């Protein structure tokens, strides 16, 4: 990587980091919505007597049977959030590394 490429990359990274931060916030919002949707479905099952098990474990198992779609949605949202956070962290590490290299170049010249 040339000095010019390093400078160009350093200038681009803050915008990429900001975009990645927005993606993390959006993914977190979707995750919260998916959690709410699952909770609403479970509440509905309870209120409409769809869960008739004699103990909490049985009722939880019954709830899982009726909420497969919502649980899949929640899992997908969790994965999207993890991926968004990972991308943000990679960009932040890259930015720090490039800044360190730029500092070393500046000291040596």
C-alpha cells in the first residue's frame, strides 16, 4: 500500500464506520422488534388458553411448538446484529492500525 492509498483509506474509513454504526443500530432495533413479536405471540397463546400444560416446563415446550416462525425470525435478527457488530469492530481496528502506520511514517520522514 502506498502512502497515497493509505491516506485515501484513512479518509474513507470514518464514513464507513458511521455507516456500520447505523447498521448496528438498525439491526438492534430489528432484534428488539423480533423479541416483542415473540413475546406478543407467547402472551396471546397464554391468554387464549392454547398452553394448557400442568407445569411451566410443559407450557414452555408448548409455546415453542407454536412460535417456531417467531423464534426463527429472532435467531436471524440476532445473527444480523452479530455480523453488523463484527463488521464495525473490523473497521475500527483497521482504522486504528492505519492511523498507527501513518504515525510511524510521519515519524520516519
